[in-house]
C-alpha cells in the first residue's frame, strides 16, 4: 500500500491504495485534464492528480471509504 497526500484548499487528504494502482489513477487524471482543459494545459501530473482526487472525492457516497472510492475508479 502507498499513501499520498493531497490538498483541498487548506485541508490535507491522505489516500492509501495499492502502489500498482497509482499509475492507472495518474493516467485517468491526465486523460481527464486533457479532455477538460484543466489549468489551460499547463499543469503537471501532480496538479492533475490532485484535481482528479478532489473531484472524485466530491462525488463519494458517505457509506464508501475514501480509499476504496478512489481505487474503484480503475476497476
């Protein structure tokens, strides 16, 4: 398992998923950034991943663990 830290305004969020999942999640974030024009195309992979995580968590049902919700995106 690997944890990474993200920021939503002043709040830090920690997401822990299997290490192998991060590459697939990064690909999803980059694809979303390209299709939606995040940061005018001038963001970094980290910027896109942070945006993707925050947006994904905003849609999370309360009864689902945040880590599971992020990991489910690649299933």
